[in-house]
C-alpha cells in the first residue's frame, strides 16, 4: 500500500508541476485556462484519492466547489476570448 501511495504522489506531483509550468509559460490565454483546469482536476483527484484511502466523504462539498470554480472559470475565459476575437475582426 505504501508503494502505491508513493507512486500516486509522484504522478500527481509531476502532473501538477507541469500544469503550473504551462500556466506560467503558456503562450496564450487559452493554454493557461486549460492548464488551470488540469490543475483543478488534479486537486480534485487527490482529494478523491484521499477520501477513498481514508474511507470518508467529508471532502465532497470541497470537490463540488472546486468543480464549480473550474466550470465558471472556463466559461468566463471562453466569453472573454470570444469578445476579443469579435472586436479584432
């Protein structure tokens, strides 16, 4: 079980680092938005894995809030990019 936890931590850690690098270096706002969605998804996966390992469901409200932030953030970025594209044409 300890080896499995270490593998999970390494995989999620590397994925989070890569997502943060893409957020910082992303050439466009859409790249940054996708990377932030990936980072939020990783946080949700880590919380879900922690709930499964420890056998509780106390983090479900946090998961719902993180999911809502991700959805509303993606919608806001999409609307911003759509408006910006309409003004440049």
